């Protein structure tokens, strides 16, 4: 055995020299890299084998074994690419299955959702509004004169007749003014009467004077006519005849002056009396006005009706223009409603509306009577009248709900109103499968609406069943599975 070992070593050394240094290093490093167990096994095996056993074992385990492990690595480039392809393929299949079967699912209780059927019916756009019943004609009671409330004759809610006293005020200043006006009127009337008396006296004196002068003129003229022939025969002296002639001429001139003065005085006195009479008339008018103001201290019903409001307490001091209340005439009613300003350009006089009588269920037609242009807090008001007789049981102050028609009827596909719109904005809806077991999202387009339905422009057909209740708890799931 001892003689074989040297020979083996000698045989391998030339081979090492011929084979190169790298092979020698692999053979020397391999035992270090090999696991401890395998090294021990190699040594045991080498010791028990025949000639060349240790070196051959060492060469196989150290050189050729290491090269084989590197060549057979599992995660090479080819296998990595294959794995990525498989993963993408599986993801594509999963996406397709998810799309086909409705994506994210949500189990819901069938009893907790509302399912409606899509229909094609005559559609009419309208809006719903509430209005208050008011008397057709209301007359307000305003204080014409201020004063203190002394008496209240009727109470709020009473039915009054035209001209019936409601309350009485007192106003000492106005009463004093009435007395002063009356006193001035009496004084003016007295002055007028005195002037008239003086005119009459002057006229009487003037007429007496004229009468006397006419008498003297006539007397003297007769005397002259009698004396003239005698004077011509010189039976009467020139002095006597001239005296009578002068006296006659005097009375003629005096009569002329008196008549001129009388005419001038008469004209002046006529103007004076006319002015004084006009002044008295004006004072009479003022007196009537003051008396009317005094009468206005008693507030009377201007029309017959119901005293629906009265703001008055004994002893209160009210100023002119204060509104005591109002009287509602009992000849009819109207409805006043507040509408969103969004519709102000589409509401006109004569527009039709309908309401349902809460007592007998009868449909009552209404028509817009007046549109108030003022917009307050984003709303404007309208007045409506009932067409025909007023509905039975309607009372003033009652609230009436009505539908104001905004278009003419036309055929359209519709879906009932529901809470779904708040979540989807009318862009999609859950449509129920024919089996009725689930519902999936369906894109839609919503147009106009009225108080009952939405107009569907696209996405649904008559006969489709859809979920119209609120979607708040569905978290925008792609599919609803009914339980």
C-alpha cells in the first residue's frame, strides 16, 4: 500500500502541470467550500476506496460539481419572463371576470330598497308649491287723524257693515281748530251780511235822491214850459226865469252825477259782495274739511266684511297713518304662493295650475292672476284664482298645495322620483336583472322633471326595472345582490 501512494502522486503531478494552475486551485478549494458532512464522507470514502480514490473524489466534488449548480439555477431570465407573463394573464382573466360579473358587490336587503318600472307616458313638466288662501279683496284700516283711543265698538273677527263705527279717537287740538274755523266762518258771514245791508241802504238812499231829483227836474221843467211864453212877452222877469232855469239845470247835472256814482258804486259793491261770498264759500269748505277731520276721529268700516285684524287698546295714542287692521271682503278668495326665482322667467299671467281638494278629492283648476316682479331672498310671489266656484271647505289662512304647469303634455320615457338622484345626479342608476336577483349600474341621462317623475333621455327603456330609493349606503358598488 505504501508503495502505491508515491506512484499515484507522481502520476498526478505531471497532469497538474499539464492541465494548468486553475484546476489545481479548484481541487484545493473544493474541500473548503463543501459542507462539513460531505467532506467527512469524501474522506471516508477515499480511505476505503482503491488507488486513486481520494483524488478522484476530490476532483469530482470540487470542480465539476460547482459548475453544474451554477448552470442549473432555477430563477433564470427565461423563467422570470414566463412567471411575469403568467401573472399578467391571470390578472387579465380576473379583470375580465370582474367586469363581466359586475365588479364590487354589495349584499342588500330586498325589503329595504324601492324598485320601480320605467314607463312611457304623457309627460308634463310642473313644479309643486304651497300657497296661502287670502281674501280676494282686503281693505286696510288706517288712521286718517291721530288721537287717543276713547272707545272700541267691535272686536277682531266680527263681521261689520259698511259705515259701522269701529272705534273713536279724541284729539283736543283738532277740536280746537274746528272751533276756531267755525268762529272765523261766522265772523266772515257777519261781515258779508253787514256789507250787503250797507249796500242796500246806499242803494235805497241813492234811489230816494234820484227820485227827488227826477221830481224836481219834472217840476222845474213844467215851470219853465209855463213861464217861457210869458218871458217872451216880458210878463216874467229875466231874473225869475233864469233862476228857475238854473235850478232845473242843477238838478239835471246832479241826477247825471248821482246816476254815474250809483253805477260805479253798484259795480264796486257787487265785486266786493262777490269776493266776500267767495270767501265765505271757502270758509264753508274749510269748515266742512275740518268737520270731516273731526268725523275721522271715529273710525268706520269702509266696506262690509270681516274685521280680520284690529290693533287697538283703550287709551293708546295713535298717530296719523297708523294701520289699525283690515277688513276682508266676503266675495271670494285667492291663493298667494312663493316661487323660487329660478322659474321667474317662465311664470306668466294666465298660466294654469291644479290642486286637489283635501275634503272631496276633486281636482280644482287654478290660473295665475298676478306675478309680483320683486325678488326677496331668492323667491318671488304670485297670486292665483280658482277657476269657477271656490272649492268646498276652503278657509282664509289655509295652506293649499298645487302644481304649476310649466309645459304642455308630451310622450316621454320616465322613471319615478327617488333618493337615487341625490347620489348619482341623474348620471347612472341600478337596473334590476331579469332574474330579479341582482342589479347593476347603468349609465343614464336625465332631462326635465315634475312632481312625480324624471324624464329619461337615454339609458333606459320602457319595462326596465330600476332601484329608485337612496343610494347613500351602497358606496357606489357595481352590483347589488338582493338577499
